[in-house]
């Protein structure tokens, strides 16, 4: 049994915590504010395609109280990532595995591999390299999560789609610890894949996030509308093509052809993106990781992304109007 911590109790964090606890794992949760109070009193309530669960977890707002952990899933939005990495420091020991469950281009993208940009920081996300110092690469396993979940209230989460997590070492090795973590996730009823090129899946998720999240803030549209409405699909297809070109420049393979990508997006139904949910709750948007980091990588290899750039500018304008 590993000592497992979920750092961040939003929709994805609570989904993981509930599933892991339901499978028999002893789960610690690092949470704050109202969410901390609710989890202490009522545990986590999850409703997904396999049923309804209510699980008890050990929850605290103090990493020192939780103590050293063997496996930490960092489940927070990109704007809070640096502060969360600071909070978990007392939980780290020499062999702790950190799995950032985050959207967009990760700060470690150029770590662990050779190449033209090896070791560089992503300026849009981690300009001073602080994240890299807080979570050195030997602790990291990359992750791409394909879980659509909505937080109905603190500690109360609904998910209506299948769960999938793809994990991989950032240097593309197939390691023993990777296999072990995959088995833990799989045993929790979440489809888990251990892969030897996590960056392919990062770009696949980036394509989904970038073509839907900013546009949902501008249009207030659901996934079904964004990928199915004829007023929006030409723009979505153009942005998807821009992402495809950029991914290819970094030797990444996106497994979907454009038509299949659009059809599967529309089949997600009347689902609000996480960015639209954040906008409606007056929370910071993940534009840096989902959008501006992609533009930065495109610029490095001289690929223009005019449609994406213009949409991000419009989204940023709308978001700025909601700031106090």
C-alpha cells in the first residue's frame, strides 16, 4: 500500500479521491476553506456512470500533518499550480512520485528529453523555473486525464462520461514505478494506460482543450454546440489544423483525424468546459497553459497560429472585464 495524497479537491481531485478510496486505498486529501470543512463533515460524494459513492477520506489543510507521501496527485488549475507545489513540499521524500493532473502544456515539457530546446522553461507558465525547482524531474510522472467532471458543490461531483488516465515517464522510459501506479489507478475503476511517449497524449488533449475552452467562454456554448454547430465548426477546424501543424513540428502524433475529432467532440453532449465553469464562477482562467504556452511553442518553430491567437485575445478581453 502506498501513501497516496490528492492535493486539490476540485472536480477531478474529488473524482480520483473517491475512486481510489472506494477501491480500498487509504487516501489523504489536501484541501482548504469550505471544501476542507465539507470533506471533514461529509466526505466526498461522487456520481458517475458506475453509480453513486460516498467515501470518507483523511483530509487536512496542512501538509505537515499529512506527513510524507509516496504518491501525490496534484489536482489544481494552472493558475494555482505554483502555490500548490509549494504547499506539498513537507510531504516529499526521496522516492515520492508527483503526478500533476493539469490541463495544457506542462512546465516540464522540455525536461527529460534531448533536442533543440532541452532543459528550457516554458515562459508562459514557469518563466523563472520555480516549478522545476519545486518538483524536480526525478519525482515526476506525466499525466493526461480524460475525465469530464462537474463540481456541483464543495465535495460533490458529477461525471457522466468514462474515465481515462494516460501516464508516462517524462523521459519516455517504461519503468517499474510507472507500471505500479497504472495498476493502482486501474484497480480504482479508471481506465489507465502507461505509455512510452506521454507528449503525444499531451498534444491530443491540448487540441481538445484549445479548440473548445476559450471558444466556450466567448460563445457560452457546450461541447455539443462547439463541435457541431455550423456557425462554429469552421473556426474549430482551423484551430485544430493549427495545433496539428505545431504538434507535428515537435514530432508528436495526434491520433484523431479532423472529422473523427469533431464528431467525438459533439458526442460529448451539452457539457460545459472547465474554463466556462471557471468563468461563470469568476475564477482565473487557464489561458496560459492551454493557450499562450501553445503559441509560445509554435513561435519557437516558426508556425503561425492566427486563428488561435485571435480567439485567445478575444477570450482574454472578456475575462478581463470580469476582474474586480
